[in-house]
């Protein structure tokens, strides 16, 4: 899937390098027919056609900006070359036609009108301008330039995603897209604990997330069934605690070098990795690895089932907090992002008093190592520290009292990430015929995952709109082990959740969205994504 982005390419007849003409313009995809929906579109003017003579021109206001623009330009070229068959050199020399990537930086000294427009783009926004002479993508920061490249990719024919030379034409409709995200937090969680997923599997998912402008990758690294990251000070966590998975398979874990590789790869796609070490429950893999973490000093056997709520670190023991300090210190040192997730859900075997004590001490450790605390929304049953973030995974059956508890914390300044289980949990079955996944939160068809408003979802409980930081789509793997299985559950629901995080509320409409989603079908197929053909969407034939 890293083989993604738009490949702009041939002439009306399909002959490489041929001149642009009316056939190109009639074939161009409308600028607003992408996912997530852009904030502003002004269509008009001639379409642009990439040819064998086209170049990718990069521009930066500083040496660092130019380097970042070149990196993104090289990424774009790598996506376009296989399908177009074009050389598409990346250059800082100006020329006629081509794709121009402008990284203007926050200290842009350009003309007053442009300077003001550029500053409005913020950290992740971009402006894409297309006409007969070429396509220009302008951004203030590298993330915005990268997101603009994803838009360009979607404006090209779906066959651009293929890794072999395809027949053109490759055109981009004329006009301007000006786009900024609704929420700064647009996440996806991947559970690598229930079933271990290889570095290559995670990289593939990262590339799929990038296409839809997701900017956070939450990795669920520990649970009852497996511990998935090497910890030097407690080595048996990985070597023993990571040796199995649901159903009794071989499991696995990431070495520190492999984890750094994942963090670096995600960063190259402008995703921030958020590691989760789930505590004090969901800890059987750790308890089995070290007897002293158990209150009775006896290590339980490794666990390969799917029940929850039976395990707990021993909150009264001081060695527990030595363990917490060591693990958080090592994970924080490996993770350049600001967040560290400490779980905190389904701690049914921990008394309330012990839970409050444990979370108080663990949050202090996270802050000690310079990270922002994230926990599942049960964290609000303790006392979230200043700046902490709670991830809400409740659903229709969640009690009013629990929602009120979350609202009370939000009113005191705790930020919220919304992941309602019956809307965003990508492992929920689509309907009763779905083979994979679970149904404890109900069935979640594509329309249900899309048709809700994060700003007002918990308004009835008293959550202020400004407490909502964004959305996240978790993918739990009790029943999922292969990339095809992950894809069949994530797609096509993930693009809709990504749109809730990115697009203005005014664009939210199921009837128009499902038309744009249908157009994603050939693109997902070209990328090899084994997506679910929901009967609610009129997918193109073939």
C-alpha cells in the first residue's frame, strides 16, 4: 500500500507523453469526490494531465523546509512511477508544468495576501491548485504537504495505485481545494496483543491509514494474551509473556530496534505512535512472566482465551511500582510522541481503592518521563491528572452514571478521545452473517459507523464540545490474525471515521458520503485491500 499515491499519467489516447486535451478533462474526478471530504472546493478551469515530461518540483523557505519537501516529493514519485511508467524526477529547479510542492513555513515572507492564506493552513492544512499548467500543493508544515499529496492521489484514477504500468490518461480536475482538519486527533488503534502482527503487517496498515489522513497510531502492546515489546529491565515480559496468543499460536514481540523502525515508518507517513501498556488489569502475560507481581507470589499460567477482567497487578506491593517505572521509562525513551496510554479498563479484579491508588501513582510516572497520560475512560473513576486524556469506549448500553462520571472529568479539563464501541470498534460484526469479529456492542454497518457527530455524541451527558479532542477507531484482534482479515473489518468503515475527524460538520451527510465511498471501491481493490462490500453502498461493477 506504500505503493499508493496518485499516478498522473498519459495522453488522451493512452500514449505516454501525449498532449493534454478534452479527453483528459472529461475523465477528471471532481475535486470534492474524495474521502475525507475537503473543507472548501472551488472547481473550474482546465484539467491538468501528467506526461512523461513532467517533474515534481519542490520548494522550501528554509533548508529544513526544502529537505522535508524533497522527502515528500520522493514519496510521491515512488507512488506514481510504477503505474505511470514516468521518470518523474524530483527537483528544486522551476520549470513548465508538473507537480509543485511548496512548504512555506510559519515565517513565510511571501506577498501579503498569500502569506495570510498560508498561515490559515495551520499544522496540517494544505491548498491544492490545479490547472492546465500543473498542480501546486502549498502547506505551512510538512504534515499538511503530505495530506495534500493524499488528496492528489485520490483525484487520480484508481489504477494509479497499482504497481505495474497502467494505461492513462492521468488527469486532475481544474480548481482549488483548501483544506484543514476539524480535529487535531484522528486516530486508529491496532491490537497486536491478542494476535501478534509482524512489522510488515503494521507498516501496511500505516500506509492504509495515511491515505485517509489519520495522524495517530495507537498500538495496544500488552494484554492477558501477550506482551509485545522488549523491556531490558524485565526481559521475560517479551520472551515468555510474548510467547503465545489467542488460540495458542506462537505469538511474538518487537525488539527495541523493530519498535523504533515502526515509530520511524509511522513518522514518515505523519502518524504519531501512541504506545499502550494496559494496567492494572489485562496483565496476565506480565503476571505469568514474574511471580512477584502477583499478590500471592504465584505466577499464573500463560493465557490464550478471550475472557477479560480476571487479572490484576498487585497494587499494595512496592515492586509493582518498580515494574511500572521501569516499563514506562523504557517505552517513553523509545517513543518521541507526546502521549503514553496506560489502559485502565476492565480492572474488575482490582478493588476501587487499589485502582485509585494505582492510577494516581502510575500517572505520576508517566509525567515524570515527560509524557501526557492517556487512559480508557475508566480513568475518570480515579482522579485524572492535569492534562490527562480519557478515551471513551462506551456505547448505547453504557450507564448514565458512567457517562456522568466522564462528563464531570471533562468539565474539569480532561480531554476526550471518542471511540464509542458500537460506532468505531472495527472488530464489531457488520451483521449477523459476518464470520469474523464480535457482537457484544451490537452490529455496526457502514452507515452506523459514519452517521454520528463527535461534537454532540456525549452532549446529553453534559460533556462540553470543546472537551472533544477527536476520534479513534480501535481494531481488536481476538478473531483477526492476517492482513486480509484486518482489512475486511476496517474497510470500508475506517474511511468514514477518518472523515468524522477531518471534515467540517457541514459536510456530514450519509447520502452524499456513500456515493464518495463507493468511488473508493476500485481504489481499495487496486491497493489489494480486501474490503467488505456493504449492501448499503452502490459499489461500481467489477
